[in-house]
C-alpha cells in the first residue's frame, strides 16, 4: 500500500484527459499533474529537447514523491520513455496511438491517424504500425496548430473548425472507418470531430487503456492506496492557470508552478 501520488505530465493541458480517466478508475489515489504549457507543443521539437523536458518533468514529480509516473504525452512517450525507464527505478506508463484496435477492426482497410509530427516521425510509431497495420492503408496527418489553439483557450473557435476540416478531408475522401487520436489534447476535440466525420467513422483514443495499465502496474507492485483517506488531485501549470482550470474537475486543485 502506498499513499504517495500518481505523477502525470504532459506538454500542456491535454494530459488532463488521461488524468480524468485515471481518477475515474482509481478514485482512491492521490494524483499530481504537471502541465508544461510554457513549452507546448512538444510535437515540433527535437528529440533531444523533448528528452530534456521529460527529464525535467520527471524530476519535479519525483520531488513530490510520485510512486509511478504516467507520461501523458504521445510525443514524450515515443521520444523519451525508453531512456526514462533505464534511468529511474520508478515505473513509467507511456501512451501511444491506438493503431492496433483500429487496424484489427477496420472494414474499409483504411484508417486515419491524427497526431503530432514528433509522434508520427518516431521509431516507436513506425514499429507499431509495421507490426499491426500490415495490409492496412494508414493515412497520417500532422495536427499542426491544434495544440496551440487548445492551450490558448480556443478549443471551439472557427480557427479550430477550419483546421479540422482541412485535416479530415483527405481521410474522408479515402473512406476511413477509424480515426486514431495520437495526442492527449485531441480527445477534447471529439464532439467537433463527430460533427465533421461520417457517422460510421469510429474515433479511438488511448485514455481508458492507459488508466487500466496504471491500475495493473500498481496492483502488481502492491502500490495501490488502500488507506481509505480522502484523496487529493493537485494540478500544476507553468502557463495560464485560467486555461488549465477550464479543463479541470471541480474536485481538482489548480496552482501555478514555475518549473
């Protein structure tokens, strides 16, 4: 048993979608979330810079006694999790686009992946695609501009609608029947995506699977919080705290932290 918190970090507020899934599945667990909005987005940065930021975030979470760290960022996972696992004794949970379920279930044999440049260009993404998407047409689309709009509070703006139409049109023309979301910011776009996509297209993100994997690892390592004490969820951002609050639940505490 451990009352120490689950640590979670992302390049911004997107990872709150993962935090909410973890909180729903593991309501007794304390959580600490880092929103590195000052450095968002990670997707257009070099691998060395992404690694540096991931190490920085890890060190902050370790200073807050995290017992496990969830890298709630596709780009950070694909570019740094192997190093983090080698360098720290704490367990790490990563996140990557859910290519496997889409490739296994597609009827049209064509799926779309909306992700950051850093994720789509990574060896982990290409290895996963090669393993599970043989004989499947995978239409990759870099979501340039999406994360900055979300981070600046323009989730439901006309600029966002225009971007999504631009990115989805080639996928619709190729008759995709699955759209894989490859960034933790993107689940907040699902209502808009559903309006723009044909009704038969299914949207997949990795949030629930990450929460389940986190629970499994905590169970295996006997680290679940069984104390029965009232848990806390602390959210920290080095960016605009008001934007973070709009993606927060009422029982989460939001604070500014210069990290």
